[in-house]
């Protein structure tokens, strides 16, 4: 698996991904805690989650642009803009005009910019790796994402407790500067499938909407639509949980514990990503149903155990199946779709799978003003089982076999498997 890190372009993408994820981890912890600290209300944490997730819901509009734009240039401008914008928060604190409103305005802008980066990296992988290397490449990317979160979520929580939140935003800006430097050395092979457009604005716009419709058609006329429904219901619960987590952690021991819960979440997803190769050899339908039911029960137990350390451990275990399923699903799309369609389909999938998270954040934040935070957090955990219920009720998902046995016919992608965009 680690041998592919010796490949220059993949090594740079992987390193840039790690550095970017360090920045994202620090920023998320700092911003969510800052909103809760300035407002003292779980409702504002929910509002922050809502505003942060809205750009992800609109990510399907980004897909055709990602398919068109040069990979290296897209990665560079996303890192540069984030590095500059993140400095507004410490500057506002220094000039004494920092407010909840300012943070709530900046958060969705940063998320909107970041929404271009991850689909671009996903699109780049099939161009720098061979088909048989993609499972390892995706697993390492997930390892980078979850591994960094595991370390820096915990570190960020401790740093807030000891040094205050402002320092974290300065460090965050520096990480995006370093990612910019790493991505500047990328040399992506010629993108044969990249769409070429004429110079007229009307033609470019028509082409954009054609590609947008194509991505949505693939998503909603194949088995992916049923999988999407399960993800939407599951993400409704996750959105509620993320909204009330600062308040839930504060009831236990404060920002350090908040960081530990997020680190446990990343640790569980990381373990799941590392187990994805083994998971993909099982009948995916049955394995998904069983493991997500189990995850739901473990999460609920984590809420009410009296020992914080055990609660953190159980919460992390609940995220192991999520890591397995995410890597397996990403590999399936990259394997079965032509490169020319990956950007628009993955962006559309990300948009609609997270469509419920903003609503979940608002609902969770509001519910926490009416009932105990622990009850809201427990209900969110039980909500993970909604994904299992969806797969159980949909025969084609329930009967999915191992990843190696899947074909474009089974998934419903036969008409697109040989497509190339001229």
C-alpha cells in the first residue's frame, strides 16, 4: 500500500492532503468552540453547523467546473484564499471587534472554497495512479484525513484550554500556505477526458448545464439513488450530533474533552478506512446493514456510561463502519466511472448525501434548548440505524456482493462505463 507514496505526483497530493487536513481539523475545532464560547448556546453551534454545511449541499453545482478546470490551478487558488480569509478572525480579535456574527459569516465562505478542493483531489487520483492502485490510494487518503483528525482534534482541544482559540487560527493559515507550496510542484498528466469548450459564454454555459444534468441523471437513475437516501437520513442524525457536541462535551469537562470526542470519531473512521480492503471482500449489502445497526447501539451506549474515557472509546468504535463504507463507496465510483464523469458524480453525491446535515444541525441545536443535550446526542446515534433500514428495505442494495464482483450492470452504470467526453 505505502509503495505508491514513492510516486511523485501521488506523494505531493498525499502530503498536501495531510497539511490541508491539519488546517481543516484545527479550524473546525477552533471555530465551533469559538461560536459556543462567544454565545454560550447550543443553538448557535447548530446555526454554525447549518451555515457550514450549506455550501456542501450546493456542491453538485461545482462538479462540472471541477471536471473542466485544471487540477493544479484549482488546488492552488483554494489554498491561497483560505490562508488569507482565516486570518480575519485573529485580526478581529486583536482589533477587538470579534463577534459571533463575524465567525458565522466567515465559516460558510471557507467551506465554499474548500468544496472545490476535495472533488479535485478525487478527480486527480485516477490520473496519477493505475486502476489497481486506486483502492490503496483511496485508503491512504482516508488514512491521511482521519489520522490527522485523530491527532489534531485532540491537540486543538488542549491548545484551546491552555493558550486560547486565537492562536489556532494563525497556525491554521500557515498550514494552507504550506499546502499551496506542495501543490505548486504537482505535474498532473494530460487529462484526456477533460471537457473542451468553445470561447463563447453561451456555449460554455450550455455545456455546463448539460454536464450538470448528466451527473444528476447518473445519481438518480441508478442504484446510487437508494444508497443516497440512506446517507441523507444518516447525515440528518450526524448533523444534529455535531451541533450539540460542544455542549455535550462541556457538560463533561470542557474543550479538551470536545477535542477527544472528535479525535475518537476520526480514530474510528481511520480504523474503518484501514479495514476497508477487508470490508470490500464481504457481501457489501449485508455487511453495511449489520455494522451500521451495531454502530447505532454503541453510540447510544456511549452517551450514558458514567466514565468519560469509556464514552469516548465507544463513540470512536461507532465510527469504524462509517470509515469502511466511505472508502468502499469512493473506490466503487472511481473504478466503474470514466474519469470525465468522476468530478460531477462525486460532487452531486456529496451534495445530496449531506443535504440533511444543515437541517440536522438546526434541529439538534434547537432541540437542545428544549430537552437535555445528552438526549439529543443519543437520538442522533440511534439515527445511524436509518442507513441500515434503507439498505434492508431496498433489495438491490441488500444483495450487493463483494466490491470485486460489482459491475456497471449491477450498479446501473453500463451506459456510462465506456463514455468519454470529447
